[in-house]
């Protein structure tokens, strides 16, 4: 949740700066919003995995958790380091 809240904060700050700038649109604002959407989706997948695990559906839980982690990796790891 701290990661998501950080993205929200940076995205909001970028939106405020874009609103103050009349001459040019900030390219980073859309990227912050995209990162936030992906992080929220990853969080949802991991919560789903926890619920599946509680129900004893280990295989489905592992797949959901893997998808959630991969969602975060795609967003936060530079291609040259993966």
C-alpha cells in the first residue's frame, strides 16, 4: 500500500505542476497514472491470491500471486536489468 500511496502522491504532484504550466503538457503525468493503475491491479491480484489460498486453492493462488508480482516487475524493473 505504501508503494501505491507513493505513486498517488507523485501523480498528484505531477498533475498540479501540469495545471500550473500553461505552455506544455507534462509527459510524466500519464506515466504516473499508468504506474498507479498497474500497481493497483497487482495489489488486487495478490489479495485474490491470499483469498484463494485461504480457500485451499493453492494452484490458483500461486498463479494469481505470480501474475501480481509480474505486473509489478514489468512496471518497476528496467528492461536492461531483467
